[in-house]
C-alpha cells in the first residue's frame, strides 16, 4: 500500500479561506494543490485546480510554481 503524500509546507491567504499545500510523494517527488473552504460548509477543504498532478524534483521548485500559478501567493 502506498503512503499518502506528506505535507511539507502549508500557506494560507489573508482571510484563511484558501490555502496551498506543498507535499512530497512516496517516490520523493513534490507537488502542490490549492484548497478552499467555506465557513458555512463543515466538510472542510476542497481542491480547486488539480495542480496535484504536476511533478517537481524539489520543494522549492513546487513552491516557485505555486507562487506563479496561485494569484494570492504572488502578492507581496
């Protein structure tokens, strides 16, 4: 059985309703995904874009791509 990816970093936007997780897969590769949650929905976080299929060789490469793909992460 394959292990679930391990989150190595997580970033929230200013309002706390969006986040980006950088994760490491069982094979050592990295990826990221953006999630959203709505306060009225108690089911939790939902993936937004399906970035999780992108593969990077390092955490910093995944973070750099996330910053260019997710608008609120590019903000100063």
